[in-house]
C-alpha cells in the first residue's frame, strides 16, 4: 500500500507540473491578451483541457511503466 501511495503522489506531482507548463504555454502563445470575456473563457477552457489531457496521459504512462517492470 505504501508503494501505491508513493507512486500516485509522484505521478500527481509530475502531472501537476506538466499541467502548469502546458497551461502557461497555451495562454502565452495561443490565447494572449483576450479582448473579450468570451475570448478569455475560450482560452481558459483550451488550456484546462489540454493540460488535463497531457497530465492524464503522463499518469497512465507512469502506471504502465511501473506495471511493466
């Protein structure tokens, strides 16, 4: 049980850092300085979606790597 807790904390930390970086990059390059509230909402939705997607894939890959070894 201790191993599972340790690995889930590690995967969560890595996923959180990657999510922050992806959200920053999307906000900086693809949705900079929104002119309207709708543009701001679309930019926030895009960054949240893609950062969650990348974070989820990283978590799955970490689990699959640990199961394979």
